[in-house]
C-alpha cells in the first residue's frame, strides 16, 4: 500500500525555520532573532485581548469590519480595499496561490523575505531571484528577469533581512517596467519605522492602478506577532479574489480586538518609533566601530557582516549564545557571513556590543 502523495514540488520545500528563542543555560535569553518590538505590546491591546477572552465561544466577524474601519482611519485608506489575514504571511500565501501555479514564475530579490519562494513552491510555481546591488533591491535586475511567465513580483520595502529600501520613484519605475500581467506586491511590513522623505510604502501605486498590492503587518511596530494579524491594501479586483480564497474566519476575534486597540494607541507606536530612532543608529555605529560592515537599515534590525575565519558569523552566533543573546542566522538568505540583530531595549543593545567586543578582541 502506498500513502497518498502531495503535488509535485511540495516535498522540495524546505520548511521555514523561525528565529531561535532559546540559548542553552540561559532561562531568560535576550531574543533578537525575530524583529519583535523592543517595548512589547501596548497595554491597551493587552486589555482588549483579555476582554475578548470571555467571548471566545463566538465566531469572529469574518469580514473584520471594525478592524478594517480602524485601519482605514489610521492610514487614510478605503476600508473596502483592505483584506485582513492571519499575519501578512497568510496574505502573501493567498496572493501567490491565487495568481500563480505550475509553469508560472514568482519574482523577488536575491536576499528577499523567505516567504516568497516558499509560497511560490507551495503553489507549484517557479521562484525566480533577481540579483541585488549592494544588498539593495535593483529595479533594473528585476525588470531584466520579468517576462511572459512572471505572474507576481514581491518587493519588501524595506527588505528583511537587509534593512535597505528603495525610494517611491524606484517603485514607480519598477511598476511601469513590469508586464501588465504581473501583480506587484509591495511588502511594507516595516513601513512604520521608516522616516525618509523619499520612501514609499506602495499605497499611492495601489490607489492609482489595478495591478499593485501593499501588504502590512501588526507584528512589528504594533507588537502583536503572537496574535497573527496582517492586512493588505489592494485594487477591487484583487480584494474580490482574496475574499474568495481566504478562510471565512481567517482572523481570530482576540486578534481583531487587540489590533483595533493597538491602532488607537498612537502614543505607544510613537514611543516605539522614537526608541528605534535612537537605538538603530546607535547599534549601527557601534558595530561599525568594531570594524564590522552594516548597511544603513531603516527597519527595527541591523544586518551585520563578519570577517570570516575565526571571526565567522557562525562563531559570533555561538559566542553571543553563550552570553544568552540570540541573533538571527541568515545563511538561508544567501548571507552566510552575516547575522541579523533586532533592535531591543537599551540594556539588550549594550549587552550585544559588550559581547561582540569580547568576541573580536585580539
Ligand atoms: C518583510 C516581511 N514581510 C512579512 C513578514 C511577515 O509578518 P507577519 O506574518 O507576522 O505579518 C515579515 C516578518 O518578519 C517580514 O519581515
């Protein structure tokens, strides 16, 4: 007897390996491996979550009406053009499943977020990588790889794990150069951290055309990674497609309640951004001061390159782990000599630098 087998390609998928959360011998390690918020969730979100507990025998609002209204209000967007999901991961997977299949190509950048190739393979489509230039999205390289089979193009802006971004004008140039049959997905998971004048999260493109989507998340500045909550802003045709393929109750009631409360707590998000504005440049400067290379990041994390040999990224990872600090190894992103470090609290940032100073000491 043979067991049922999945579609061709499914067993070629290497399952996503999340950032580690434990370090041997350390009961309370410093977890800097998943770009979680340094300040934790808003007390208002926690209170809304606790209140929702009494009603968990009820199905959630499958349309996420109140949550979409709150998102629309906060970001100045039409709620009818928003779909919510169990994390933006779910939106990425749904878009890929709906728009690509066997024989189709899904395009993304060399060090792009790992969910893009995973979603492509799960849909039976072919992942295609375009080289980056200086760890940054290269629009010309993406356009050179786009062709008749390209059904989707994912660009994380800013990108994880590099932390770099391209300006709105470059996003526009990408959209204008892509074939009309290619859906451009601008993944703006870290948009709330970015304060550059020339930055674009893709919303303007979405508003003006019918071939571009912007995805966002509550897992980063809104600090609700454990709730699984994300959303997208999309043209009506894509909204219609997503509402057909998503599960009818894909976002839990406590997640909807916590999300609304997190959006309302403007002061808390401001504090998180202000914290990042201090400690992102601080950590970048300190790492460079140690002789390590780190690109300018606009997210809540820094990608750092180690020189190799006895000072390899793997050795640094092991050294940090002995000190109870967990960074993210990024070899799966084609960055074997780098580690990604999330911006944590002041004490956590100082602990990282102290540990790396000892690691690099002659
Ligand atoms: C670029 C990017 N997109 C999407 C996500 C997924 O976020 P979530 O599924 O938690 O909304 C992440 C998470 O790290 C990310 O870095």
